[in-house]
C-alpha cells in the first residue's frame, strides 16, 4: 500500500545468481569503466563492452550490479539503435539499487549478491520482504505461509550474508500496515515477534546493518504513532529505520518526519528512499493515483552517504526505478520492468 513491491521479491534474481555462481557477470554496454570496475574472473570470455563503474566508496559504498534490469535494458536499447533512450536508462543503470530477496532459495541469492559486492569492495544493499500476510492481499500480497516458515527463510537469508558487508532494509510496510489497520489485529503480536527476531538475527552477523521500515511522511501521522511500533519491533538493536520506500515523498518532508521520529527513539539514525522523489508526490485525494505509478515523477537524489545530516545515514534507491508499482495506469504487475515509466523518470530528473 502507498508503494507496491511484490515483483521484486517474487522474481528471484536468478540471472545474476547464475552469473555469480559461474564466475562471469553480464556486462553493460556503453558506460565508462574505472579503477573500481569489477572485472570478469580469469578464464571467463572477454567482454566486448565495459561494465558500469562503481561509485567512489566515500560517496556511496553500495554495489552497482552490472547485470541489473536497467543495465540489460541499456544493452538492448543500444542494439536496437535507440541511443537516446539508452542514455536515459543509463541514469538508472549506473546507480546502486537494492536487491529484493525472493522466496525461493534466499541463501543462494544473498550469497550471490554479497559475494559479488565483496569482489568489488562494496557493500550489498538488500531488502527482505517475506513477512506473513504481506501487503494485506493487495498488489504485493504473499509472504511466508506462517511464522515458522518465515523464521526458516530468514535463517537461510542470513546464512547467505554471512560475514560479508550488507545493509538490509527489513520488511517494507510491515509496521505501517499494522498501525493503519490494514493488517488484521490477530496477526500483530506474531509480526512484532518476527520482526524483533529478524533484527536480532541479522545484527548477530558481523558486518550487517539493519533498518526497519517506518513508512513515509504521508502515511502514519503524526510521527509519534510510529514510535511504539518500532520499539516493539526491536528498533533498539537495529541501526535505524527507513523512510519513503517505494514512495514519492520529498527528501525534505522525509527528513522532517524522520527527525521527529528519531527524537522519540533516542536519536536513532535513518535512511531515505530517493529513487523516485525528484518531483515529489502527486497531489490529490485518490491514494492509488498518488502511489501506484503516478505520472510526472522523476528520479531523486542519487544514492550517497554524504547527506549533510547527522541523522540521515544515506539516500538510497530502495525501490528499483523503472519497475512497476502494480497493474494500474497501464503498468505491468508489481516489480515488472516498465520501459515507458523508466524513461519518464529519467527524462524528468534534474541531473
């Protein structure tokens, strides 16, 4: 709700995992290389084109996936002679975006992404999104069948991360959907317990940072309403909370909401999803129009840890720009690539 996510988790990134396992990543055409580039291991076929550059670590320590959806689209567009469109989609392909861990074989997925990131001396950015009764039966419905299934899934995801560096955004919408009444009351206690266990388990890993999702500034208001849910979900052991995942609220409004919430939580830090907030939210009273593939949106601030705000650890692209919010306004299913929307986001971007 207010930003849909299913396809990310539903579609395990099998192409990348197979490539990592085989020791050769598919490389992106046309982007300049640098000394930070990942390169194919010895014995792999020599690529005809260069991989996307990793961003300077001091600016953004997160891994740029050379086999991401946008990267593959750039290659296809160039082959089709659509250079202008390729340049626009390249604005997405050259940035680190989160990898949403699917239901099937989470251990192979998290291991594949974290190993690839480690080879590039970068951190993996992951989203765990499989809580039971996910998304209240809406576009992103699904999740683990019960608490025990979720615990087993989480164990495998954590095993795949191991001792490699990772930043995890934990269960988008899970807490806000309880607070707004979307998730039935009978599931609340189990959900709090599962989230608390997840924080504890992930924080037992030596190099994993964890941010609990806390919705966005337009959803659960005022911010005081989110403080107690976060406490019950284990925010005390987490590194902080995440705001604006898959939504369009401005960075300024997100900071204001985050600061208010942080004050109630002992100055907890937070991260902001800036992937599509360059033009802010769509105005109007129809919630679906506002959050589900709204027209006229733009890419926001590029991912960085240089936020200039002591409480904001990073601006991140958690929602994968160009992937649909759901089957609304002519879009495909949630999480599926939608080139028309991706081009609009990139075309409207200020940089």
